[in-house]
């Protein structure tokens, strides 16, 4: 096989693989998210609402990625790409940004909820603040799309028919660097929060296991003491009878 044939086979495999995963994931996600939104006691929790927003935006981002960067490389998708070519980029960037930032707030909310035993009240304020901040920070990427860069599809022909290849022209490297730095900070912060949560849960489980082992040993010690006391009493009873 030539290099072009290997590349075409690899693209086809990615397309089929990602499509199958999305076809399986979307119905399951809709079922779970609908239960979280409409079924109490989950529906009264803003934490679960934030998880739903994060999950939906992540799935939408994966779907738009499939259209913009996978299906776009196939000639049969030309009519679809011509429809989406001027409409999907902003949607893709917005969902990607909201998904990334809400993932950070989900991790932050989980960590603060679990570590703060005395925490009371509704998470409504945290939920709305998370949505507003995520939307505002994601809007910076939309600004980059229309002001500081030019993202477009270049039509080319690799021998199997005309296809569209996404291209980006950057007008401001400074603004691009700021966005990259912000993405890196959010991604690293989310990772740190999730690792901190995992460490905290592991340490708490370890302390619980130690407490259970201590209680078990105390119970076994009391049981042995009672057993020996009964043996002594039984011996005394035998002696007294004689």
C-alpha cells in the first residue's frame, strides 16, 4: 500500500471508531443526564446540573470535532461540509471552551464538597458563577476566531476527489500565546484538583480502614478476655463442687 492509501485507511478507521463511540455514548448520556435533571433527589442538586452541563458540552465538542476534522477529509462529505463550513467553527470553539472550564469547576466543587464537612446550603451560586465564568473565558476564543485569526477550510484534491482541510492564519501571536497559557493553566489546575481529590479519598479510606482494624482488634481482645474469664469461672465452679 502507498502512503496515501495508508493515510486514507487510518482516517477511515478513526472515523468509524469515533462514530461508534459517539453512537454508544450519546443514548447512555441522555438517559443518565435526564435522570440527573428530572429525578429527585438528583434534580435539586446544582452540583449534578454542573456535571450535566460539562458532560453535554464535552459530547457536543466531540461531535463537532468528528464533523470538522474527520468527516471533512472525505469527498463524500462535501455537501455537509459546505453547509457547516461557516457555522460550525464558532460552535465547536464555544463548546470546547465551556467543556474545558466547567470540567475545572466540577473538579473544584467535588474537592471542596468532600473536604469541607461543615459545608451547608445550596450550590446555586457556585453553579451560576461557574457557567458565567466559563462562558466569558470561552468567548475569548470566539474573539480570537473573528478578530485575531482566520480559520477556514482549504479545498484540495488528493486523487480521490476534492476534500476540505482545516487551516488557521494567526494574526496576533501575543493573543494566541495568552489563550494557550490560559488553556494550560486551566488544564493543569483541573489535573491538580483531581489528583488532590484522589489523594484525599485514598487517605480518608486508609484512616477508615485503620479505625475499623482498631475496633476489630479491640473486639477480639474483649472476646479473648471474656473467654478466659469464663474458663476461670468454670474451673472455680468445679473446684468448689469438690
